[in-house]
């Protein structure tokens, strides 16, 4: 079953937080087998998955080097570096990003794509240098 963000009106939904122990098991297993560098584990998702990224970053931020929630609302205070992108559907949340930064949240980058609809289009994709910057983050 693929976890999605909990929606009260959708039966049998499973939130990312309900699957956190399974996710941690996979991370630890990959680390134990030398497949993943424990200081370079990242979490990313779009739409409902983006909200799940916020959930995981807030409650289990120590597991990740950085997070990338895309095309979603639900921003909150987190300690790990966050690269965030929203589209016309979610609206411009620059003020929210700036308010969180003022409170100490580590939002490295926030980009609003007014002319893109919910993650569509090449404009929404990370440029290679932006992806490199994201993947260069190392867990402290």
C-alpha cells in the first residue's frame, strides 16, 4: 500500500507518519547493507506526498539530510534544509516561507511558479545545479 496524506473523507488512507517505522526500517536496512550513506538520506514528494514530506521532516527530521516538498500546502517549522516549490494551484506562499524563516526554519529555497499547474511542466523541474545543491546537503 502506498501511503498518502490522511484525508478524512477517503476510507483506508494511510498517512506517511503511520508508515514511519516501515520507512525507518528500509532506511536502516539500506544503510546497514552499505547501499546508502546515512548522512545523505533525502525525502521528497509532490502533492499529498509533499504534505507527507512536511510530516516526516517535522516528526523525524533527524533521519534526513534535506527535504523537498513540492506542489503542496502544509508548510511548518522544521530544522532540516528544505527546498520548496509551489504552483498556481497552491498559490504564492512566499509570505509563509519568509515567516517560517524568521522563526528559524531552514527553508533554503522557495520558488513559486504561477504559470504552472500542480507540478506540470519542465519549469517546475529542478535545474541540474539546484538538484546538485539539494543533494549536496549532508546530515549533521
